[in-house]
């Protein structure tokens, strides 16, 4: 399934991924991503899990998504 994620949600996940890699993910960042994923999933009518996993693939494994 290909999902067209909004830029602001991708930016939130990128921030979280950067913090995770640095070992300093904050509760505020994690909450913002969670809330963004939940809101987008509800608006798009897609399961939250599918949105979360798709978003992580886009941000963390973009080369695999582009292939």
C-alpha cells in the first residue's frame, strides 16, 4: 500500500528518528508523532498501524521505498 504522507508528518517522524539515533528521543517528540499518525490515520481512513509502519519506511528506509 502506498500512502501519500503530508510533509509535516514526515518532518515529525524525521525529527523523532534523528532523536532516536542520538539516544535522546523526548516525550514531546514521541507524543507529537503519535498524535500526528493517529490524526492522519483517522482522516485517511487507514489503520494507525499501517500509517505508522509506512511512515517509518519512508523516513528510515527511503531507498527501499524508491526501489
